[in-house]
C-alpha cells in the first residue's frame, strides 16, 4: 500500500519537475519590456475602486 502511494507521488513529482523546467525556460527566454510604475499604480487604483464597489 505504501509503496504504491510512494510510486504515485514520485510520478507526480517527476511531472511537476518537468513542468517547472519548462516554465523556467519560458521565463528565461521572455525578454519583456519593463512596465512603467505609473501604469501599475493606475491599475492598482482601478482594482481598489472595483473591489470597494463590489
């Protein structure tokens, strides 16, 4: 029983490690431009206003 569960967990771990590696490669390859501070502030203000009215 425990060996079966351990086997399942090891397979899940392998799957997640593979997924992690793919995501790390995507992030490393992505050379996005920086987002201006003013845009972030504006978006956060809009989100705050939305949450207050909800």
